[in-house]
């Protein structure tokens, strides 16, 4: 590694700390010639994951694109940047865990929708309107109705799980 200021390759590590994500190391370095300091990050290199777009083209998966699309959906909503960033990290981890080389943009969009549904329902509907290419007001109305139904049933979801568990125990 060379100093970005003078090009010298004699850099001294002053401090090393784990990154906030737990998957990186932050190092403070100092150049032996110009004495300027810089921060470097060390991360493990993941295999490349390609996203297959609707038109059949492929591009590298980019967590920042996921983050940006979620941030746009959450614009002017009471959602912290940290919550969005954490969700984008979870999405990336899920995709790398479940897909080896390629993932469809549809599957990425479904992961984003699943995360947004737990963060903010308005952001969820906003994202869905673009992702699912809503064309009419009816499309919006159906999505809003679906979200309202799911929210109304949410307090009873644990009962459904208990009933299924009890029914299986009775067999």
C-alpha cells in the first residue's frame, strides 16, 4: 500500500480497531516520509454476486443501491438512516447466504419489501409502487388494503402459531 499523498510505500500502523459492522478492521496509518495520516479499511473479499435484471442484463450486486432505494422510499418518514443501513446489511447477508452466483432483481426487491414492511408501511407502499410498477390508482388501493389487513391481523399472528402447534401436538 502506498501513501495517497506522496506515493511512499513505508506506512506505519498507528491503531487498529474492529469496524462497527464486525466484519472489517479500521487502521490508522502514518507515512514515514510526509508524516500525513490516513484511515484504511480491511475487509474479506466476497465472491461476486450478479443481479439479473428484468431485461436479462446482469450487474454486480451493490448494497449501496439497495440502501439508496430504501432511503428514497423512507424519505420524509420517521426512519433513521441507521435503521435503513442495518436493513440493507441484512438484505446483503441474506442474498449472499442464499444465492451463490446470481440473484434476480425480483428476489432482491422482495427482500427489500420484506424489510420495509417491518420498518415503515408508507415506505413499503412507496417502494412497492415502483418495484411492482403500479399503473393505476386501483393498484395503490389494493396494496393499501392488503397492508391494512395485515396490520389488523398482526396482533393475532401468535394465536395462529399456537393453534398450529397445538394441532400438531394433538396428532
